């Protein structure tokens, strides 16, 4: 085969692969507005957080929520109130990362689900932490008969204070959804 033909075929494969990957990602207006709202509350909760990280975390939250059939706003609220959107957060009790996953309790299951995770500090990876934290929360929700408050209480070992804060954040995010979007004119 001629080099030009090989190049064209390779380019076509790359384009098709990119298009199929993009097609897998949800892009409905609701998903986009939810990610934007989560981005806004993340940057408000942690002013030192880069915009790129806030965007990445918001997108991961949306993905995890879809996978585990959870409200992404609840996951975002957990992240805000557990770690202040700090990937390197560690509690005195040994909870790690954005969703403050308790390594000592979940180590075996985490290693089984995420083979690349070998030590507690690996939980600082945002994607791993959010997905595993969402899985734990989904389990808590099932145990609480899908009651959000009950699920939050189970997730937080009975902390009413945390449950109330997360629910307040969920209301704030829902209020952002309810606000009419206004278009701004350039130059004014």
C-alpha cells in the first residue's frame, strides 16, 4: 500500500474512533447544565481549585452518577462537605480523597475493583475515588430503601450535620437548574 493511502486509512480510523467515543458520552442539555452547576459549586467551595480540575471532577461525578443511578448533585454535595473538593484530603480516621473513602474498611474491595490501586494514597486519584465513593453511597442508598437522607446517614456513619449540609447543597444546585438561563450580548 502507498504511504498516502495508509495515512488516510489511519486518519479515518482515528476519526471514527473519536466519533464513537464522543457518541458514548451523554451530551444532553440537562447533563451539560448539571456539570456546569457542579463546576460552579466546586469552585465556590474550593477557590484554589483549578477550572480544569473542577470541570474534570464535575464530569466524573456525572459519569459515576449515571453508572450507579444516583443524583449527581448528592455526589457533588458529599465531595464538597467531606473534602472541600480536595483530592489530597485525609481525615484522622483514615478517610481518603474527594469522597473520603475509608481505606481500612474498603481496601480489599477497592483492590478487587480497581487492580491498579495498591495503597491508600492511590485513592487520591479523582476518578477512582469518585467511582468507588459513589459505589459505596449506592450501597448505602439500597440499605436505606433509596431514601437519600437515610443513605447519607449510612455513608457518614450517622452524621446528621453532614446529611443536612449535603441536602442543602443539593437544594442549591436544584435552584440553579430552576433559574432561567439568560443570554448576554457581546459588547454590553
